[in-house]
């Protein structure tokens, strides 16, 4: 058992476990949650942990869409370098932003209990997505949300929207758009649940793969840290993410391709739904698989292969 780690191996105020994270308020909240769970699991003081904030390229470029500046790796590269060079011991990530393949020497096999997976509908004036008036202007820079909206509501006008929650709320107050979308998980973790006007049912808008999940990355050879992380790993989240991330991996998911996917557990069974879209929303292909929870990765790969076949070679062009 991880809890039986010999005490000389436990972090202490004199030899703290270094937790690497981005500096955004959400990233810090996730790092604090990780620290608090580890501290509780091993009855350690918070001084046995040190939060190390790492600047990443993606946070410094706010004026361009992510797909134009290199995609998901921009939020993780510097943090993974810090893990590999030993300046941090673990890295806390929003799994939604993680590339499907980890660099040589690193592993990601610890997940905290998943938050609300749904997207939030955010608007000062409109209660729900279906209440948006004809032709309304909505803001989102997420390729997935833009494609899903364009598909369901081709009448809507989409404008780019990036930045933190406060920036986006200001844009709404200024009338740049009447509504925007955020992950419920992020709002809940920031203590800003009231920002969500309503939560959007996954039937209406299938969330991003891994939305709401926090993953903790470590050096593959670091057995001491592996034992610590095993104590806070949430098995259900791990099973769901195995299916969703296998789906994403087979699709070679990148910021260029709108993809959605969600696995739910029903006892020892897993239900995986997946969706690929053309960016302009003119075509959506959805599918699902049901099987044993422990077969999630195979189900994800198979579902992706099915969608790729049905999409045909021209779909993503
Ligand atoms: N792409 C940015 C990002 N990465 C993770 C979250 C929210 C938290 C989560 O889904 O775990 C967000 C913001 C958002 O989509 O509102």
C-alpha cells in the first residue's frame, strides 16, 4: 500500500515535494487540490509541499487562436522539461489540454476525482442555449464548441473569445457577444459556479475528451513519487479517461480537428460516446460503444476507427 511508504521517503518541510503548475488561477486551484489530497493521505503539513509556478508559451500569447500558434503542447512543454530536469517532482494538468502521448521518461497515470464534465452556458441576459435568439452573437475560441454550435444553430454568429473568466465576463458586459461557454469544472474549481447561467446537457453539447479531469504527471523511474500518487489516484476517472484518450489518440486529435468524447461508468460497464465534426459544422459523425469498464482503451480505439471509416478520407481536409 502506498500509505505504508517508509517515512524517510515522505516529503517534509525540509525536503518538500515540488509541484509544478501553470500560474493561472485555475491551474493554481488544481495544484492546491493535489497538495491537499496528498497532505491528507499521508497526514503531512502543507509545508511538506512547494508549489512551483512555471511560465508556459500558451499563456503568454493571448491574441491568436491556439491552433495558429502550435496547439496543446504549448501549455505543457516547459512543465515537462522541468519534470525531466528535476526542478519539479510532479506536474498537475487539466487533462483536456494534454497531448495524448507523453515524452520519453514521463508517465501520466494518476487522476483526481473528476469534476462536472459539462459545458457551462454563460450569458448576462439569456438563460439557456436553446433560448438564444435567432442570429445571436456568441463568443468562443474552442474549435469543438464552435463546430457544435454551427451544426445545431447555423443562424448564430460566432466570434473569437479567449482569456480568463473575468476578461470574458467583461466582454459580455460590453456587449461583444450575448453568450459564451466555459467548462463547469473550471468554474466550480474557482468557486465561480454562479457564473454559469446553466449547464449544458452532454446530449446537446458533448464535452471535450477528458473535460473536468486533473492528471498528475511524474518521471517514469521515480518509484517514490509513484507510491505517493497511487494513494490519491481515482480509479473510476482513470477508467473513463483510458477510453476517451484512446479514442482521441486514434483520431490523432489536435486543436485542428473538432472532437468530442465522453465515457460514463455504469457499475462495471463503460459507455463511450464520441463525435467528430467538420469545423464549419456542416457534418457531424457520432458513435458509441458499450463494454466492460476495463476494456475502455480498446473501445476508444475501435470507436475512433469506426468514425474515421464513416467520415472517409475527405472529411478532415
Ligand atoms: N482549454 C482551456 C481549459 N482547460 C481546462 C479547462 C476547464 C477545466 C477542465 O475542463 O478540466 C479550460 C477552460 C474551459 O474550457 O472553460
